[in-house]
C-alpha cells in the first residue's frame, strides 16, 4: 500500500479543491500558508491587530481559538472589523469539546476546525475502555447525530471544515482499540470522513499533527494511503505541533513538514512556533518556496515498491564499520579542505588544545572530519584527531577502490548513477570495510538519494550510508530549513547512518549544530534538552514565550531530557506522552506539573512552578548540576 504514485519522481498529490471563502485549497492551487492567533478571542481589538500583522506578513488563512459560544459569537465582530479595515482573509474557528460553539462559529467564519478526539468523545483519561462491536457502532451513531447539524449549516453557508486530528488528544475509545499510534490517528479521521461523505459533504481539509515528527509523518502517509483505498482525495493541512521556538522549532517543523512536501503531499501548512504568529509566516514561505518548482532531473529508474514499511519506523540493517552503522546512532560528519598534516589547531575552528593535543568537543564538535583529498599515511604524529576521526578512513576514488581494494576502512564517495554500476555493487558487497558517502547533484536530491538507498537495499548491500548535502544559501534560516527538509524524510525512515552538510558560506558551528538539531528533530539522536512547547492560543492563561524561556534557563543543561511546556490541557498531556516532565497551564496563574502522563502537583502558583519542577526532577534522579 504505497502513499505516493511514483517513488522515483516528484509529483504533487492530486486532491479535490476546497474553498475557504475566496481562498482555494488543494487542486492546482499553490500551497497555502496559515497561522493562529494567541489573543483572547473576546478581545476584539487585540485579535484584529494580531490578525492584521499576520496577514501583512503573508498569512493566507488565520485561525482563532473558539472555546465557547461567547467566543464563537464574537468572531462576527472580529470579521466585521477586519472587513472595515480592508482585510478579507478567511478566518477559521478552532473548536474543542464544544459542538455548540462549532455551530455558532459556522454562522460567522469561512471554516471550522473540529477535533475528532474530543468533539463528542469525552476528554481522554488514558484508560482502556472495552467496547463490543455493537457498542462501538453505537458510539459512531452518537458522533453522526452531533455532526449532522454542523454539516447542514456548513452546507448552507458553504463553510469548510477541517478534521484536525492531534496525537495528543486522541480519545480513550480510539486508543483502546487502535493504540496511541498513527493508525489510531488515521482511524479517528476516517470515522468522521465516512460520516461526512455519507451526507454528501466534501468541503473538507484534514490534518494529522503530533509533536513527534516521526508519528506525524507516518500518520499523514497512512491517511493518504487509506483515503486512496477508499476513493478519497481530500486536501491536507500539515504541521508539527508544539515544535517550540528559535532554531530548534524551525528545524523540527521543517523535518516533519519537509518530509511530506518532498513527496508532493500537503496543500496548506502552518509552522507552529512559540513566538508571535507573524514570525511563523516567513518560515512557512521559505519551506513552500523550496518545493514550489521541484522536479526530479535527471530522471531516475522507476521503483515499484518500498523495500521497507513507510508507515512504521525501522532502521535499515547495516554492518558496523568503525562505529558507523549497525546499532549506532547516526553520526555527524564535517568536511574540511585543510590537510590533517597542516596546522591542526586551526582545523575547522574546533577547540583544539595545542598543549595537550586534545579536542574540546563541547556541543558542536562533529563525530568525524572528512577530507576527500586526504590519504592515510604513517606520518600522523600520533595526533588524537587522527585516531578518533576520519583519518581512520581512507577516502579514495571509485577507480582506485575497484583496482586496489585497500585493506583499510574506506569512505567511498558515490552517487545514484554509480550504484547502477554492477561491477561497483559486486565490489562493495564483498567489502566489509566500506562506508558509502552518498552525494547528489539532482534537482530533487531527496528523491534521488532515497532511490539510491532503495537500490542498495534491493541489492542486499548492508554497507553504512552517510548522506551528504551541500547548500550555498547565505541566509542562515533558509540553509537550516532546506537541510532539515532534505534530510528529515531519510532519517525518519531510518535510511541514513550519518549525515554530512556542507556550505561554502555558513559558519562551521552553524553547520554542525544544524546537523545535530536535525538528528534530534527526527528522533534519531538526542544531544540536548528537548522542549515540547505549544505556540499558545486564546486558551493559554500565561505567557508561553516567557515561561518557555524560564524553563529553558533552569533546565537546558539536562541533556537528553524531554520537557513539555503547554498552555492548556487540550493537547498537553497527550503531546507530552513521551516527555519526561510537563509544565501545563491549569488556570489563571496556576500550573500543573507532570512526570510523563502522571500529574504530580496540581494548581501550583505560577511564581513557584519552576522551583517545583526542579524539585520533581531531582526527586526522580534526573537532575545534574550545571557545570
């Protein structure tokens, strides 16, 4: 069951067109960019001002929190004021737990987002609930009864609906039957889709969101395949929830969204950052622009099926070579044109102590250095870098490898076309000392590099692969987004044993810190504290941006821990399912703290919440003092 038409060629997924006011999503339309306000929806002036800032930045659709009937009714005032100021951008009402609010909102806006995890089902308690098949069908009938009035009003007013599934707010009913899994997310959406279709309503957009990029990508792929099997082709909204802020939030969003855009999937996107909504728009624009004119050129040989399951994670099986491949996490490689025998203290600007001739690794030093012109010799002066880094490898040409077959650990630079050479494949297959450095000059490097690794798998070769990409972007953010989008899908599918990013214009520390951030965003290697932080909305009862900074300031030295910082309980406990600790808004000035999914302390005054969080981390043995 494939989710894309052609594995070896970029093509955009064909969908029906859905109109959201005067803006069309899907079909032949460009990928639309949207965001969400963080203001109190009952504060008309503040919400209007924030909408305008986002629209002026390039938002084509704006979503507004609509937690109750009062907020839903005030959408009319917000729309009126926006129109008075000359803004006709479509507005989306974001509804959780409240079908009545959805009905009211549908009277005033162009689109209503509902969450199938809580539209009718009660708030999840993360408890197993047993249903017979008949009882389960009865629950679906209850959902249909609640949806019919919304369908009718949306039909009459030509209002679109987004079925917005969140990994963090699946119902106990769904999780008990399908698990807290991509399959559970897909079935949650499909239940609603089948009801809508049975009533002749097709003005629908769907989203599958998670703070876990791997879950998000797999859920969207599985949804596409499931819809195809049932003759559906609705447009998709893409986003990674609770991505956080700064570089990490941008890279994490690009890994998840980019992995899908790279396969032509996605009709509208939101980059969710714990920042002002207008800050999301330039990031989304750069991502969309990167894929807007993508073409696979030159053409690749057709590939019928994946030799792995794209809906479940598994690492490609490889043999270990000098700590690369096997069960080792992917490694970060850095390229240098300097000779290892030159002034080694200046090599790439890494902190090399010339007195004790040792490296200070810090947070940014790569695992291996690469110099493709370097030849292994005996004149290495015993420097630590020689024994610990890529001088352990002999980097030679394909011709040299085929003729000499040296008995050394080889880093062999290859491309897709090279792997179509049967003589080379035979030689590589018989060599347990070879790591492949896979490069690409294709306009669609992601598809070509995936096709190359698929060729290796089909041929039964188990040599580790280091994926290499190069970028000339002077803009740091554009560089990071492109690298994350290109490498994200390969890492999420477990296809790479290492990555090497090169740039003639970006600083070495930027390049390598970006590489480590991509690995972390793809859930392949954790090297620093990870913050699962929502962007905030009208339900948020404290400043998420300030709170995240306070939590980060107190805990950023706890490398490897995952800490959730959430504005409210809609998605908080669920999205923090694999977080170690959670900081969740419980009411005005109040915070509830979690260990995993378990509430540890409730309704703590906000001014004491950070010290209480630290206390809980200490009690569980996860605290270390900052150096």
